[in-house]
C-alpha cells in the first residue's frame, strides 16, 4: 500500500500489464472455443427451426362428427389415451409429437378436428376418440395449412396470467365450450374464426419445476426469480407466518401437481374477413375480444390473457407449437373436448353406424343329417 501511494502510476501499469498478458494467453484458447460454440448453437437452432416448420407443414387431420349424446366426463379418458400415444416419440432432430384440437367456424358450418403430427398414427387418435365418445365418427385427411388468407386478420395467443402452479376452473357443471362456440358464430359471408389448442406431454424438467414451486409455496418461500435471488443474500430466513389464503393456494397447487399426466399447452385464436373496410375491421376486433372474453369462464386462481406475438398468424396457420404453459389433465380436458350440449347449431352429427348382425341370426339352423355348406350363410 505504501509503494502504491508513493508510485501509483508504476503499480497501475504493472497491474494492467499482468492483466493484459493473462487475457492474451487466455484469448488463444477461449476465443476459438467461443466461436465454435456459437457456430454450433446457431446451426442447432437452425436445424430445430427447419424441422419444426417442416413438421408443421405435414401431418394428418382427423375430422370428428358428434354422436347423439356426449358424456362430458369422458374427455380425461381421451387425453390420457393420447398421452400414452405421444410419450416416447421424441427424437434428437425432430421436436416432440403433439396433437391439436381445432374449432373452425364459418358462415356455412362449424367443424371439429384433431391435427396429428406426422410421426403419430392418426388411426390411434381416431380410436381414442371412438373409445372415449362412443358413436363418434372420424375421417382421415391429409393435413393442409389452416389458411386465413383474407384481407384482414386478427389473431393472438392466450397465455396464463399467473404462475403455472395456479389452476384454472376445470370442474364445471355446464359445458365451458358453450360460450366459446357462441362467440365464434359467424353471421357474415367471407368471415372465419379458428381456435386451436395444441398439447403435448410435459417434460421431466417442467414437471420438476412445477413441483419445486409448489414446495416453495408450502414452505413460505418466494416462487418468483427476483425475490428468490434477494432472499438468497439473507443470512437467516424469516419464519413463515400462518396464512389461510396461502394454505388454500397450497392445496390447489398440490391438486394441480397431482393431476397427472401434465401437458404443455398452447392456445391460439384467429378471425378473418374478406374485406378490409372500416366497419369490417371494427367488427373483427370486437369479435376477437369476444372470443378472448369467452375463455373467462375458466378463470379461477388463474386466467387467460391475450398476447399478440410476432408471427402469430404464421404459427396459427402452420400449427407451430412454440413455447406453451403447463396444464393438468382436467384443465386440458375442460379446454379441448367434444361439446356436450344436445343440439349445437352448425356442428355436424354422426349418423347411425352400421353394425353387423349377431352370429345366431346370420346362421340358418342345420337340418338333422344334412351337412351345411356355404349357401346356408346369409
């Protein structure tokens, strides 16, 4: 310290000289490694984007016709079956497989369909629909882009307003899709409304993060990132005080964590019109607000908010998954299921299915002492 006070310039120059020499030696190793790592990350991200858009451009569609009666309690059975179909199909060069539930409403009709990613068999999804809702009829089609090629389009993405451990209202006595279908009714020619619910199994890291947030809430610790960093600097953690509101939140968070299996879900919507005059733009913006407000029936501890992201229209048309939010089985079943109302205007219902007659009817009783041949079968 004495030498530094007497000769500050000499000490600073020696210190700077040592630092520069160390950085020069370190640069010969760090800079090439950083360049190689940056090139690898950019190439890996490009491969992921290319595989994502290539996968979203292909796939299969499963159109569904409603049966005469729909049991609303059968939706969790369908998504549990779909979870077993999608699990274990992730590859290194392709994104995880997913299934999208779509409601497409126009002035002519309202159609329900499931989009299946190309590495998943559409027959398995159709069988899951038939087993969950007996009497439903399915038809396989080659997937095409959900074209909203109109002169004016309003679209967005619905995100959870609160953290993932807060739950939506899933156990409702009435069908929550009734308000969504009512908001999607089209009364003008050339207009169209689309709602998509994309779902895939949540990863182990996402499930672990959800469980960790629930444990931190139970222990009275902060769950957000910034309060957790500030609490880490404290020498002694404060003792949590008894809070009945936090106890209720902990119970609901535990119910969501135990609502297995957990899915990663993306919800999008879009409305379009063939003309772009001032009245049509006002009407479409109002209809978009009605569609987003219709999802308010799911509000409980958490609720949906609309976000207008860059490229949302392209993602909606090509069914790109992107980054989703975590929902339990019952929450996803409340979002994506067949409408349980007896009569829904615009939806197509399945006709009577052809059933083979019983075996005892098709066989003619054999005569005594006379052998049966092929002509005895009806």
